[in-house]
C-alpha cells in the first residue's frame, strides 16, 4: 500500500464533496452575514438622529441577518464535525489495514502504547487540523480582512490604526498562549510526579519506616505539589492578564477614534470623521476584530500539533509490510522444486534478528505423516522455525518448502488448510464458542466445527451450555485445559495436513496434560506433526535437538 495522511484526507474530502462545499458556503455566509448587521444598525441610528421615522423593514432585516449569521455558523460547525469524523474513520481504517499487513519485525518493534497513541491521540490531532485548525484559521483571517475592508471604507483612519495595532495584538496573544501552554505542561508533569509518589510511598512504606525517611518523603511530595502550584499560578496569571489587556486596547482604540472624529481639524476629520450611526458600527467592528485574532493564535497551535501527528502517522504508514507472493497462482497445487520426498523441507536456512543469528545453514526434513519434536534451550531457534514455516519471517539464505511449495508463497486463503497452529495459550476472539473455532471462516460449517470439537474432546462440555455453540464466549467459560482443547479444535477445523504444536502442555497440571495429550493424539492421526518441547518425553516420534544440532531417535 502506498498511502499517506494527505492522500487519505484528500480521498475522504473527495467522497464528501457535498459536505465540503456546504462548509465553504456556510463559512462564507457566516462572514458576510456578520458584516451586514452593524451597517444596518448604523443606518437605523442615522435615520433616528436625523429625526426621520424608522421603517419596520430595517429592524426586520437587522434581526434577519443576525439569525442568518447564527444559522450559518451552526451549519458550518455541524458539517465540520461530520467531515472530521469521516477523516478520522478513514485514517483509523487505513492504519488498521496497515497494522494487519506489517512484517513480524515491525510488529515486534512496535510498543503497544505508542501504537495506541497513534490511533487515538495523533488521529484526533489530525481531525482538529480541519475542525478547529486550517478551515477555522482561514475563516478568522478572512473575517479580519473583511472587517478591515469595511472599516477602511467607513473610516480610513481607524483602518490605519488597526493595521498598525493588529501585529502587536497578535504577538501578545501568541506570547500569552505559548506561556500558558508551557505552564500547563509543567503542571501536568508536576501532578504526574506527585501522583506517582503516592503509590511509590505506599509500596515502600516498611522500608521508609525502617529508615526513618517519613519526613524526606513528605518534603519530596510537597516539592512536587509546590511545582504544580507555581505552574498553575503562571497559568492563572496569563489568563487573568490577557482579557483586561485586550479590553483596555479595545477601549483605547474606541476612545482615540471618537476623540479624533470630534476634532475640528479638517485633515483629521478627513480620516476619522463619521456620523453617529457609523460610530456605532465602527465600535461594533472593533469588538468583532479582537476575537478572531485570539482564535488565530490557538488555531496556529492546533495546526502545529496536528502536523506533528501527521508526521507520526506517516511514519507508521511507511513501515514495511508483508510481501505476499503467489496471490494469483494459476494452479495452487502446482509443486515447486521442493521435491516430493519430504513434506516439510528446510534447506540450508540462515536467519538472524538484526545482529543476533539464530539459525546458521540449518537443514531438517519431515516426511508426510511423520511426527517430529524440536528440542532445545530457550533461544535455540524453535519458535523461529515455526515463524518461518508460517511465512511470518523469511530466511536470509536457504529455502523452506511445505508439500513441495515455498512456505512464503502460500497465500492467506490457503494457510489455514495447509497447517494448524496450537500455541501455549488460547487467544480468544469476540463472539460465540463457534466463532472461537471457525474464526469467522464461512467455509467452515457448524458440522465441521462440531467434528473438530469432538476430535479435541470438548464437544460434550460445549453442548452442556444452554445455547451450545451459540454461547457468547468469556474468559470464565472454560478452564485452562478446556481452552487448550478448544485451541486444538480451532487448529484442525479446516482439516489441515500439517500441525504445529508450540509447548501446548507447558502451563497445565499433570491430569489436564494427559487429557490434552489424548486429544492431541487423536488430532495427529493421519497428519504430519512438528512439536516444540523443552522435555525429551513430551512427545513421541523423531527428536531434533537444536541445542546440539543433532537428531535423536
């Protein structure tokens, strides 16, 4: 897949053309409609001050445009929310699709917390890029420009004052916002340290008592709390300072303009002269222009955070994927040069995890219907051999064949009918008991599921439930041994010819182990079986000791 965040976003917007067009129309309407009421109000005041009667139409038009402004803003916000949710859905779907196609190396190197952070936090910041970022920033910028244009037409001097003053206001707004953000981050870090200090103290309370360190731990906690208070004081200070400064600037601009407009100087009046109605409109516009400036600062902050989220998601989407070979094979049963003598054939396989070599020019062969046990210490390569057989990893050198076909050429649709894999513990999926065995494979009927369960010796237990195989599954439904029997049923449900058993009795007691081994004996009949074990008596058949790289019979 060749995807990145921008392609996914453009694709989502393309699919939501009507929504996007609706946002543009609503945004434009909200800005234009907001400019009209002060002009109408100015006309109304001029008519009244001139001693003329006021037509009712002016009042109706004034309230009409006020209502239209509110409706346009509501529609814009609603459509932005819809578009944001569509983009979020597309991003998370693409990321989940990517996650299911990652190579085993990439999956191993991904920390669960980091992956969750990308799926939740980073995607949310990208959504904010549109809902309260780029589009809102353009809307506020356009609003500021349009107000300046109207003010320039009505009062040229005021427009000049605002153009000179706006950069300072914007700089002051950004400075306050940055300092508030830093103080908020410092506060969260201090609260986090204080919160972590409490369980640490409780966990080590005996040691603290024995060492007489109670006062030290108290001082340390107070130190963290003091850091939190200092950070909060900074936040409160900037929050308390900003609004009064903006209000004072607003009042100063209005006062200066009013004084200049009342001046008797002809040159000054040419710039600042205006009627009473225009003065009211100008005051209204001055009040309106400060709000989008404050919003612009927050929107820039949102865009910066969102860009960082975009980069993190792009990094995730650029990770290596599984290279699936042979998805369109004309004849799936066609043999390669693996030969017909061996059902499983490892030929001079070398494999390493980064700098750690696990297999070096390793070879072994398993005939059809044969049972083989891989024996060896931890790290000798037993699990790696299984991952190579499953096609999760590829060898650096050498070839691996299953029934004459390269292991990494077996397609996803063929894998389950080629081999069944029984792990040490059962991995439950959401759904019923039947779903645990069939794994949502529609080609596996209920009869196949029951046949597999009978072979594993778990059918009678399942049928005792009120809803049988339709019983919703939960962790408490089966014992540990019964989960392992269910795992065997899952492995044989698709009737594979090869079984891979990974220490299936490692976590079981002796009695349960015997029950599982009997089930495994029934499941292994007429199948090729490769097992992993740490104990020499765990399985029967040929034994390959990986620690010594030799075979024992």
